[in-house]
C-alpha cells in the first residue's frame, strides 16, 4: 500500500455530506490522513470525526480552496461536493451550473497550481439519462436528462481535458442510488429537504411523515413501479479507497459504474422497510415524475475487475437495516 501518511493529506470536498463522510471513514480506516473542505450548507459538522481537519469553506471562493490545497500540501482530492437534487436542477440551472461547474473549476485550478494531480470524482448514473439497455455498462450512451446530470458529465469531460493537458490522473465513479449508513449509526443520510426513497420511507416508519408517495405505478416493470439499483454507501466508500490507492500507486485514469447490480422496485423497498422496521409504512399513489426512467441497474463488472471492488452489503434488507439504525438514532424519539 502507498504510504500517503508520510506525505500530505487527502482532501475530501463535501466531506461533511452523506457520501463524503463515509469516504472519510474508509480513508481514515485505511490509515490515510484526511482534510475535509465543506461549506456546511448541506453537510453536518458532527459527521467529520476528530481525526480529520475540517475547513469550513466554499469552492466558489477561489482563494480559500487554493490556500487549503497549498498550505496543507494535499496529495490527492476526492471531489464529492456538489448540489445533488436532479429535479430541483431543472428549475434552478443557474444554481447547479454555478456551484457544480465553477466550484469544480476553482478546485482544478488550485490543484494544478499546487502540483496536486490525482482526483477521484463523484459522478453519477444521471450521466446516462434514459438507458437503451439494462444493466448499464460504462460504454452506454451519455444523455443526461437534467442540468444536474449535465453538470456531472461536463465535469467528467473537463477533468479528462485537465488530464491530457496537465497530467492530472483521475477516476470518475458513477454511483447509482447511494443508500444505507455506517453500521455504527453515527453517520448516515440526512439531506434537507430529503428526496431519496429510503430515508423518506424510514421517515414514514418513524411517524415523521404520514405516507410515502409512489410516483407512478404504470411503468413497464413487474409491479408497475420504477426499479433502481441501491448501492450501500459503505461499499461506495470502499470503492473510493481502492480508486485513490490505485492513483497514489501511479495507476491509470478510468471511469467506473458503482452499483449493487440488483434492481429493487419502489414497492419492493417499501415492503422490505415494513419488515425491517416492524412498523406500518402507508403509501399513496402520485403522478409519474417527468424524466424518471423505468429501470436503472448497473453493470459494475469493470470496477470489480480493475479496482478489485467487491461490494459486501448490496442486499436491500442490509441497506435498510443500517439506514434504520442511523435514522432512529438521529430522528427517533428516545
Ligand atoms: N447520494 C447519491 O445517491 C448520489 C448518487 C450519485 C452521485 N452522487 C454525487 O455524490 C456526491 C455527494 O452526494 P451526497 O449525497 O453526499 O450529497 P450531500 O449534499 O450530502 O453532500 C455534498 C456536500 O458538499 C457540500 N458542498 C456543496 N457545494 C459546496 C461548495 N460550493 N463548497 C463547499 N462545499 C460544498 C455540501 O455542504 C455537502 O456537505 C455529489 O457530488 C453527488 O452529485 C450522489
């Protein structure tokens, strides 16, 4: 294993957010030193453990990110910071392009100026839009449906251009639906507002919401509801560790899908949540959401083969059990 502890730390942008906080735990667990850069607009200070340094700063502040990278002699960056709600991005493209593109450009300029040339980038299955075939491999057509998805694809392309021009080595990780929580129950999913199915279902189980809305039950799937690939956030975090260590060891740039390769429908998730929580989860039927593909399931063979990624917690019940533990600790009444 490459000894980055002797050198500078790994910078995690968005490291106080959902995925970034789990990546931080995985890197610390592997003995790496980490520095979190987050404006805390959607992140949580308490998700950053004391072994990490937290810099509260905004990527739109060029000076702040340049200072963080040069003063700490950062050796590599895991870039998780972004606005993430695809639906909102349709109505607020300015907010999404400004944050996700300009913020990322500031980060890249600072990295190049400081000679920091390794990046793991949080991309998304949103780059595929409506797939022609499922499971989806990395070679599938790239046709995002929202400004959010476009911002991810544009950043993939920009980072690759920086690779060609400035020798930046990168790994783009296209996550499917991140879900679950660290089994400790201390770090997990807390987006405000929440738009993801599993925390919403658990909010209903806790009585924080009266019912979960099922957006359409007339899709061409066995039970009529949309099918998604839920990938455990701890498995995702592990893939970041593998990608980073490959870059630190001098490995090549690459693009990888990260999914459990299992599809679960909305109704299957709700049924599993009723079993795991032992509580009622009432649902109500709502209209389809524009742009929702009926089925998104990953082919993650490349990540398994080239990164040695071996997801351990892909079962949707395990995902729900871990998410429920966190959810009750954070939102339940004692
Ligand atoms: N959660 C998922 O299912 C999923 C799926 C695919 C891709 N992704 C990508 O993974 C990454 C992390 O997603 P998440 O679910 O953890 O979101 P999150 O909102 O929990 O975390 C993002 C973090 O980035 C910070 N941030 C945003 N803009 C910033 C800026 N300009 N300067 C400094 N900090 C800033 C926020 O405060 C937050 O802590 C995002 O890039 C997202 O697009 C997530």
